[in-house]
């Protein structure tokens, strides 16, 4: 008798960690990945943390052949409102027989505990396919495995805006200051994935202007047709 695969949605930022978590899930015969879950800003439809435009998220989802579950949030977003909108997502997931939400977190225990607390008692499990992996080895595995990504956001307390637009590759890793995590897990930098195992086609990006908000620098990008 074939074992039923667990229907799972993946928290998706458009960046490398969530994308590589998706690769890990796709390789797991016990998992059926059925959707990508993302939060965007109500005012401009960009990813809350990375300011990645919605069009790029939709292109990534299309390249993977998966639906994009969008949750629009005000910025700033009161925690009570965030939890209410996530409760609606959980209700939809239960109605669609989803059993788990996967996250690309690597080692921040407080973030993992928050996600587990959010799902406790809902009937959904929190899954962390990359948890505890050595981030230097993981970054190398991503690059060797065919992931291609561009740096689209940096924390200006850790990296200058000159890092925007760089490819996430071995040259990038070698140039990082020693106190910056190779995967940027503490928020030092964020990426936008343009190619990945499982993509039907790569994304072609056209970099735009850089802009700064709240101590971070962001690269505006558009998709080439």
C-alpha cells in the first residue's frame, strides 16, 4: 500500500532559503508540495521583508507550477492583525486538506518557536527542512545545485548598498565579511531567486534603482519579458 504524502505549503519570500527548502521538500517522497505562501505589503504589493515585487513572486510560482497563496498586510502590521490573517490562511489550508506549513529557517530558535506556537492546536505541523544545517556548507550546496539568485536587500548596519545586485555565487561568499552569515540568516542580506531545480524556465531580471528604508537598502527589479 502506498503511503499518503503530506500535503504541504511552503512559506515563500522569493529568496534562496525558502527556495532551497522547496527543493528539499520536492525530493522528499513523503511530501506533496501544493502551494507557496507569501506575505506582501498592502500599499505596493511587495514582499514585506525584501520589497521584492509581486510580479517576480508570480513568475517564480508559475515557473514551479504551484499556486501562490498571498496574504496582504499593512506596514507596520499589528501582531493581532497578522495573527488574524494567518488564522484565515490556516482555515483555508485545513479546508484544502493541507497538513503542514514548511519554513526555510536555519538556526534562529526564537523564530522557530514562534512559528510552532502559531500552529499549535490548529491541526497543521510546522516543518523546517533546512534546520540546523551548516550555513557555509548549505550556501555552497545551493550554488552547486543550480540555484541562482541576486542580492536585492541588505541591512546597512552589516553591509553597504554596494552589495546590491551581486550574484549569490562563490565569489560573493568569499568576499563576505567574517561576521556575516553565509546565508544571511540574521537578516544581513536577502536575495531573489532567478533559477532553481524545478523551475520550468529561469527569470530574467532588469535591475533598477536602489532605495533606502528603515536602515536597509533595497534594489528595485523588474522582469524582462
